[in-house]
């Protein structure tokens, strides 16, 4: 099944997609697939860089200003512990 097919409501031009992946191979594969679909993929390898790009994007379009500590703190204190919990649960289920 293709990743995405033509849709009537899809813009005629590609969209920018921010891909965050710490794996060495996955970003290149994802970028190539997205480019074939006509999109502009921005690859980053860590959450801090992703937050910086997201913050700049929002600031340019809305004038919003953020504290740099908000993004990284959210990832470190909320997201990563939940991901670790899910990984641990999967390991336990396999035992």
C-alpha cells in the first residue's frame, strides 16, 4: 500500500515535513519517500533541534515567542519517560 496517494484536498504543492529520528538510516529513507511524493522533508536527529526549528517556524508565522526550556523540558520530563515505559512494557510482554 502506498504511503500516500492523490487526494482532492491535498495542496498542489508539497508541504514541509519535519522528521525527527535518531536512527542513522531511517531519515534518508523517509526523506526520499517524502520527496517522491513532492514534499520537502527536513531531517533532524534530536528533539532539541526539532524544537528549535518548530519554534522558529511558529515565530515567523505568528510572532509567538517561546522559552527554549519549554520544549526540551517537555520532551525530557514527559515524552521520554512515557516512551521508556512503553518499551519496558513490550519487553515484559515478550518474556
